[in-house]
C-alpha cells in the first residue's frame, strides 16, 4: 500500500489498527500518514517533506534567541544588555525562555532511563544545519551556578562541600565529545520550539513522555534520508497530536467536557455501563479516576507499558477514526482485566495495582477494548 501512488487511507487505517510491522520503517511511515503529516498522495511526499523540514529549521533559528547578537548596533553603540527593563528586549525574552527551558531540561534528561537510546549521541547534531547555535543544555548549566558550603572540623580544618544535588541517574550519562549531542537534547529542542510557538499551552510536564516514543520510532527508520530528519518530522507530528489532545494539558479546561475532567468522567461512566459491580466497588472504596486515569489519559498510556508494547497500542490508537475515544475503551479494558484483584483488595491495594499496572497480553487488552466499543459506545462529550 505504501508503494502505491495514491494510498487508500481507510484501508491503511484498517490495516494499521491490527498492528504495524516493525521493519523497513513501515511503522514510522504509517504514523506520519495517520497523524496527517504525509498526504495519501505519495507523489507529493518529496515536496511536502522538503518544505516542512525547511520550515522547522527556520523555526529553530528564530525561536532559540542569542541576545548577544543584539547587544550592539552597527555603530558599536550598546543597545541591549541583561538589565534592560524593556519587555521586548532580547535579553528579557531570553530570561523568560529559560524558565520554560529549565523544566523541559529537567524532564528530558530523565526520558526513558531504562533505555540507553536517549543518552547516546545522535549522528545528526544541531551543528549539521545550524552552525554556531548554542546547545540548550549549556544555557541550563549557566543558569544553575555551583556553590559550596564552608565548614570547619573540630581540629580547625576548613572543608568545602558542594551544595549541588545530583540525580542518581546522572552517573549513568554517557560522556559526549565536544560538538556531540544526545538524543534527549534533540527532544529537548523540539519541546522548547513547540512551547515557544504555542504559548497558549506552552510546555506541560508529561509532554516529554508523549514525544519520546514518536522520536524513537522515527529515528529507527533504516533509510538515512528519513532518519536524519527525525527531529523535524517528530516536531510536526507532535504538534498534530497536541492539536487533538492539547485540551487535557490545559489547566483552564480541567473541569470542562473537553478537558481531563470530562475524559475521566467518561471513563468512569463507561466502566459503570460495562461492569456495574466493579464500578460500585470503586465508589464504595473511594477509588477515584484521578488516582490513575489522569496519568493514563494525559500520557496516552506511555508510563504503563514497555516501549514495544506501547508502540503496538499506538498503532491502534492512531489508526482509529475516534482515536481518543478508543483510548478510553483501552483504559476501561485495562481496569476490567484486573477486576478480580481490584474487588478483592482494599483501597490501597486497588490504587497501587492501577498505578503500577501488571504485565498483561496486549493483544487481549486491545481485543477487549474493541469489544467494549462495539457493545458500549461512548456518548458524545
């Protein structure tokens, strides 16, 4: 299907719902089509990709500000400086950006710690298309100055003790050479550019967990012509995904029908329709969807399954016409699949089970989700 000049989109969607093959970059290509990044007309792919990738590189250059460039005018007169009170000054925007960057950096450094991929150097660092651009992690390192505490022992010996706190994960970071950058730095740049271009939502903790699998899948493409542009392709596909699920990341919509509150209420209503006994058990024990459903829905189940299993789930999720209704069917399937343990346990045991979901047959969970959809369709929210 992918080699034909005009792809039958509905047929592709049906096939992808059953799972995409891992090899030959098929999953990466299918996801790009399903998310609207690539059109069904394969003859236009080259032009579309060239245009969008060039646009992304331009966005990177425009959004990652270097305030030193605006410090002096052509005549050598100082026109901008770090203490400039003008809110439109490059330095002021630089400091505001750093507040967002610090949170993004904190999250992306710890992206999939059990997977070495994100700590390894990418063969396509930013210097390959933007020479002279400062690495974002350098900005973060400068914004967190090291300090030391002076102490004196009983014998009068002065000790200098660092006050910096290091994560236990940092000792596992792979050392990089000058000019190299890790894959997590690429993800950091994508999220930073996205936050700058979408100030209504900006960056919300958890977005890193959604973008990580996208970038991983796109970079696994065996064709170097696709692999080297994984950053740009991920950026556009992530933006398309956020356009659909962005409401659950918007705090102002938490209680609205379109926000995370509405999604969790729909999930519990679905559970009530499918399994009234388990639903009443939840009410009796005080098990609220906020204890587990919030993370399940906002992160698209990315924290509940290993990456290979998650990719299989996302095949069906992206392929479904009402993909985020299917997410709720999947969540309901997960709850019902462990109903006996949930009913037998007390409140603490039930919540712990849902927050640390056990390994189960993914195919069975997906089949159960499809059955729930068939016999208990969601009402329009």
